[in-house]
C-alpha cells in the first residue's frame, strides 16, 4: 500500500490537498482523503452589518463563480424581508446567472480541466493537415448537438465565432508550443506528468485541436461575461441590489444605464456564448469524451451513483419568498430534488423533491464537524445552518508537525471544510447532480417538464446515442460529470436568449422598473426576520441562511457546493463526493495519480467557497414553520 | 477697592482677524453641510453642463467653500504673523507652568458650577479655561485647513497641495475617513462657537465689563489689576 | 532568455510592424513620442521575465480579472511577455512536482524573477489557516520573496487586507507588506483590479525593467492617480446638483449622480472612470450602482455602502457625524441657556 499526497491541487479555486491510499499491485484506491486547507471566516465578518450590504461581502467568498454568492445573498435578504423584485430584475438576474454558467463551465473545461485529458507535448506530434481534416469531421459528426437548442430571437445571421479548419491555423499553434518547449521556459506547462500513459489515449491531432482551442478560448472567454458587465458594471464581482437591480432602463434618456445599444451588446454576447458552446466546447468535449469512454474509462462516479441533490433554478417570473414555496412554483429548471441509486437505472432510482419548506426544516440539511477543524458540544450530531455552532479547533496532522504536515489524520480532524448532509446522508452536487435529478424526475413523471427540462432530456438522449450507452452508465462517471457541465453551459446560453426575449417583451409592454425600493428603508423592516436564499451555482447547490435583528445581521450561514462535495467524513462514516470519486478511480502510475486529479478536477473544486465558514455560537434555536406547496408531482 | 481700569487687550489686527474668521467659518460650515448632504437639488430640466447659469448648483456652492477655505488659510497665516510681531497677540498658550493658571482654573471651575460668585476671586486678562480651549480651536482650524486642502488638492494629483498634504489622507485612514473627520471637527468648532458666544454674553451680563464690545473696541474694564497683565504688556 | 524582437521575428513579424507595435505601446503607456526609441530598445533587449504567482487567502477574482484583459490579451502576456512558471490557477502541474519547480525557479533566477501575490497570509494559528503543500502559506510567501526582484501585490487582499481582514479579522490576515519588508512592492488594489490595469503593470515591468512610478501609497500613478469622481462621466450631474435620490427613480433613469445613494467615487483612486472595465465597456456607476470603494484601504469597514459618511457604532442608532453634530450643538445651546439662567440667579444680589 502506498500513501500518495497531492498538495497543492492546482487549476482549481483556493487550496486543496488530497491523500490517497493505493494498492500498488492493482492500482485500486483503498481510501482517499480530501482536505480544504484555507479558512477566512466571512460569516463572522458579516455579523452586525447592514443586510443591504451582505451581497458584497458574500460575493467575495469566491471570484471564480463570481456573482453567484451575491445572487444567493440578495435572494436570502429578500426572502427575510418579504421583498418581491420587479419582472425586469428577475430576467436580468437570470441572464447574469446564465452567463456565469456558460463562462464558468467553459473556462473550467478548457483552462482548468483540459490539461488532464490532452497534452501540449502530444500536440507537437500532430499533423496540422490531418488536424484540419479532423476538425471538419468532428463538426459533421457531433454538430447535431447544436440542434437541441432553441433560438428564441433568431437575430443572428450566421455564426461569428467558428472553428478554423485550416492547416495553417493549427500549424501556427503548434509552432508556438514548439518554441515554448524549445526555449526551456515552459511557463504554465512546466513540471506536469506529461509522460503519463493516459495522454496516449487520444490521437495527436485531437491533442493539437484541443490545445489550440485552449488558447483560442482563453482569448474569447472574456466576451462571455459581457452581460454581467453591462447589467452589473464590472466583472468579476458585479453589483447587485436588494430589491432588484440598479441598471435603470429608459428609452427616453441618453444617460440611462440600459438603452437599446446596451441591450444589443448583451444580445451579441449571448450569441457569442452560444457559438463558443455549440461549435467549440461541445464538439471538443464529445470528441475527447467519446474516445475515453470507448477506451473503457467509465469510472469516477462515486457518490453520484448513490445520491445527488439540487435546489432548482431559473425562476420564470418573480416570486413571493423562497421558504414559502413560491420560488419552486416558478422555476423552469426542475433540478430541485434528491435522487438515490441512479446507477441502477433511471427506473430503479428513488426521487425526493426539495421545496421551500425543506430549507427551513431543521432535519433536512445539517452540517457535521466530527472530522473538521471546528468544535460542537456534541459532534455526533449535525446542526441546521440556522442553529449552527462552530469554533475553530485546529488539531494538526497524523504524521508531521503542526506546521509541517506529512499525512493528515482521517480518523480525527483533517479539514477546514465541514460536512453537510441531507437527512444525515452525503450527496453529490453540481451539473451532473442536476442532470440526474431532472432526468429522473421527468422520466419517472414527478414533474411537468418545462422547455428547459425537455432540453435537458434531449441533450442526454443525444449524447447517449453518440456514446451508445444508457444514461445511468455514462452519466455517473468522471467523463459524465465533465459532459453534464458542457451540456448545462448550452442550457444556460439558451436560457439567456429566452430571458432576453422576455426582457424585450416586458419593456415593450411599458414596464421599465428594475428595483422595488418599498422596503429599502430599515424602518420598514420587522424587528426580527429570517430568510433563506438558494440557487444552483456552477459547482452545485448553494444556500444562504440569515437572521436579521434590529436592522442588522444577527447570523449568516452559507452551505456551498464544494462543502457538499469536498467536505470531510461524517460521524456515521459517510464520505463526501471527492473521496468517493477517488475511491472509484483506478490509478496506473502510483506517484503520478493523473486519473485521480482528473476526477477531482471534474468537480471544478472551489475551496474559497467551501472553507469561508465560520459561525460562532448561534444561541437562538430557530424553528420556522412555513407553508410549503409541492408542485413537483 | 481700586478704581475700575480700562485695559487695552485686543490689537486691531486680532480684531479684524476674529471677525473674518467668524464669517469664513460660518460660510464654510453651511456650504460644507450642503456638500456633505445636498438636501436640495440643483436646477432640474437643464442640461447639466449649462446648469451653472440657472441658479445655485453644487459647483457654485463648492466654489464658495473653496474660496472661503483660501480666506481661512490666509487669515490663519495672518494670525500667525501678527503673533510674531506683537506680544499682545501671543496670548495663545496656557501657562501651565505658572501658579496663577492653576488658581484661575480652580476659580473658573467653581464659578461655572455656581459655587463661587463671579465677582469673587482674582481677575484675569484671559481665564484658564479660555486659555486651555483657544489653542485647541487653533488646532482644530489648522486640522480643517490641512484636511480640507489635502482633499481639495487630490483632484489634481500633481498639484502643490497634494504634494504637501496628500500623505495626510493615507495617514488618517483613507480619504473616505478624512471626509468624516472633516465633518466631526467642523461640528466641534460650531459647538465651541455656541459656547464661546454664550460665555461672552454671560460675562457681559454679570460683570458689565465690556466683554461683548471688546472685540470691536479692543478695551475691557477691570475692577482689579488682572493677575496675568504681564502677558499682554510689553 | 529571448527578447521581444526575437519573439516577434520568430512569429514572422516584420521590422516595420514591430516598430509600429512599439509606437502604439508607447502611446498606450502615456509616454511621449521621444520615448519610442527607448521602447524599441527595451523590446529588443529585454528577456522574458519569470513570474511566480502565489495565492494566499483570496477568492481568485484577481486571476479571473487578469484573464479578462483585452489589451494586451492575457494569452499574449502569459505566453510571450512573461514566463508564468508557477500559478495555482493556471499551472498544469500539481503537488510536489510543482512545488519543486517553484524552488528551482527561485534558485535559477535568483534576483531576477517577479513575485506576484494574490491574497494575503493569515498570522493566526501559526499561519495554518492557509496551507500550501503541507506548510503555512506564510512560509511559502517569505521563501518566495527572498530572491525576487520585485513584488506585485495583486488586489485589495495583498495590498490592504480586504474582506478577510475586515472586523473582527478572525484569522489575523495581514497585507503582504507587513511580512515582506525588504523588497519593492507594487500595490495594485481593487476587488478585483481592472484587468487592463493588471496587465498594464506587468507590461511596464517587462518593457522598462523598472518599477512603475508609484504614489505615496505604493500604487502606480498612471492607474491610481485620480479619483473615480474626477474622471466620472456623471460628474457634470454632480456639479449641477442633480442627484439620484432612490434607486430606479427618475434621476436614476436619467443617469444622474449617485452621490446621495452612497457612491464612493469621490474618495476612491482607480481607473474605473477612464479605462473602465472590459476595455471601456462599463463600470459600476454606469450600471447605476455607486462605487463601493473597493480599491481603498479598509473599505469593508467603511460600510454601509449606501450612505455617504460612516457611522459610529452606537446601539440601534445610525450615528453619522452630521446627525450627532446637530444634536450636540442643540444640546450645547440648551445647556448654555440653562446655565445662563442659573448664573444670573446665582450672581444676583449685592456686591
């Protein structure tokens, strides 16, 4: 048995360490440890502040999935203060959210994940002429994936971003890489395990194509976020507002934040998103994924096979509250639920809906700290975010010193990430989780599918046909997790067009309001209020919980995606998705565990998110009774 | 009982300075209040660039504030210069090393807490409480000048003022905090002014000693020889 | 290490186009035409600078902003201007292999590499609130700084402390200049800094092999010289006294000044007003939200963001200077009247 440490894990957000125990003979991972190695305490910093400012603080939890914590935060405060935002603000927020999905997923695939699948060293062996031929073939072979996507506006005459299938194009990229390698200054490509056998799985031409697109998309990705810059003023970290948005719309005033020209800028950016996803991202994804699956790489599912959770997104229209259940009455993306045992087949999987009341129920979502560097009076029990108690309790490693680790102590405490659980059980979150929930809920007939749900089904069926495998086989795998992310980027781009059209129609109908300021003044607030704000972040289900007292934040709690996925074990022995995925992944070269790294990267880990947690003694035990309506039938 | 005696206290320069100082501080205070919180809007329905023709704008009020700021600075420098040339005008610092300062401090405290009657005890050209507070007021004015010109100067980062005072902004915790400081100290000066006016009227009402008119005439009437008379006589 | 000119030649760029590029760059950097020969010489002779980009307590918004740069494009910076040898976000390698590579770069380019720091070190719990490679980031930072030619403090985290250092600063996070005291530090504050400001700073370092001119706070003058307020396109409305009173009101639709809803533009030094975000596309004020002052020291503790002057923490009271001042003056006046009446009574009667 060998114990292998990878620290730091790069091409992620924040600081992560993994340790695996590998059987050298079989390459089987017997045990795996995932540890978040940073902690900032933003929730403690939020205490005593003005609730209207909370979005800005919460947004700084993460700059990669920027804007998502701001969205969860304004939703949370609006839920507490019972503010309903105007229609335009809802559409605008959805476009900003959809743009995040597209950008985050695409940058993850090319710039954080691609180098686990392809290698610039292999790309040097490719023939540029053959690569150009291959590009043409792939566009023909997988191009049909673009057809599952509806175009609500049909304003684009023809695609402006299109993959170049000329030998000269690929030769230029190949020469650039060659010169970098020859100069001896490898820069970002330095010191990686390029000699790993997995890099031989693909033909060199696929490597060259993907590496060229890695660089090409590095230049294009900035444009995908333009809607956030127009509506929120900047990116990363655009500006939100409790009660709506600040970007007032007027067609009568020259200096209005939003006029026809600004809308055109947004529209153009959304079409760029669509082209980048349909013509680059999905084609490359299917080309690489198809070969890996053909070579037998259908592992790495881990927890996704057993249990996944999602919260639901894209409210079609404004709603009155989240804990009231109204939010879930309005959403179009019905990934709000828990699905167990999907790997046994969609018919055998078990589906449980997640609606408003579940987020206020102290027994549904709880966090444990038995194996995290925090203290509870009784660490065998979990606590609902509204009742959380935590004090940091750093204990050091199993081997090594307090400030110089060798191996972490998985029997004791070993991470700055807590362990959130659904009814005491670990769940995987993320695009894969959401796709499993929507697919199961639709196929089993629990929901009346919206156009988005139907698009998800079409996407999954199209890919199943390409791979010639049923969804329950290919979806819960490392390849499936990466594929679901790409498909969701397409869904996000389609949603952006849909909501842009709704925004146009609403302005045409004479409604230009973007903010509801009726409850702007703290004197209009109740003495005490509690709220929950949920969203489905690029990396998975995200919830913020707040208690407001006398106009100030008394308690603020976040349970975030990478906490679900990367969290430590619970006292019942349940392991999070990272650890389960690693255990489900065989390793070919023990001291170069590329497969494990690829599996971890397929989650797109975000450590600043997961380890921002710090909640001091939440003295009041809050129990809220809310009326929930279950629309998922 | 000795004869009541008229003593020449305030030089003409000082009197002129006092009233200019009073006027500029009033202008600065009220324009400053508006700048901090523009409670009425400027001309509406006018193209912003041409609004200056149409009545009172923020721009105009700020201009008044800045001009008054320069006047305050000039009068402050003038105050320093006359102190250099005229002993009478150097009566600024509390003479804490002298016994009569402490006697005066005790007496004035007792008088203001109604234990002693005002006409009892010694007489002073300037009582210890006044001697303690006036230098603080000078310091506050200096602070307002320094912070004011630091903020003013930074609109042109290569200007004389930003070179001279720019460092102050970082030193006081950033420009945003300096704005707040500028407001706090402005209010302290106004509180001083209110109390100052009150104590002058009170002195006049009780002693009928010409306190109120002294800042015009320069003279004040004393019933006894003031203990600290040496501080103003050559 | 090869020069820019060599790099360009390799790409088949003609001498003529190379000189054109040099002229454009000179203009972009705000330099006079007389500097063109210097720029040309710089591009011909300076080698690609190795850069180590390390991450402490942060949210990676600086890296994200960096890759949004359009002029120069981030890919040109990373692949042709500098040699980014270590970066948690972009490096292909991971774990021990990467840590070894970092040590090797430090040794090989001792005194010649640039250290870029995103985020900051926590001092609490011996620095173990942020661990890299099994050790405190604090140690990593000190070690990496020793042989650096210069240090770039990316963003408000490295420059000022930012959100994790906001009260009560649970991890005792400190800006990097508290730890690195013997190296020139270029502060590039902002949460995050504007993309083109970040690449602009790197470009200056590469082109002129010198630290850009800094202000008294250590920020490059060419990007942090002016207030946003003094470069804002809504300044005319401020001067005219035309203000937004409430979000989405008539003034907001007209694009009036956001001063009264808490804009920090008058006290924030950054290029949002002139360079703007996304190559001039927009900035927060243009989208109708006041500036929150994210490039300024301790801006988090100067909240609430929707008020002009900060309050003092009195229980259940919004205590701004003007409110407290008005109450205090009224109290002083009332006190004076009461005192006067008593004084008059007390001093009545014979001499």
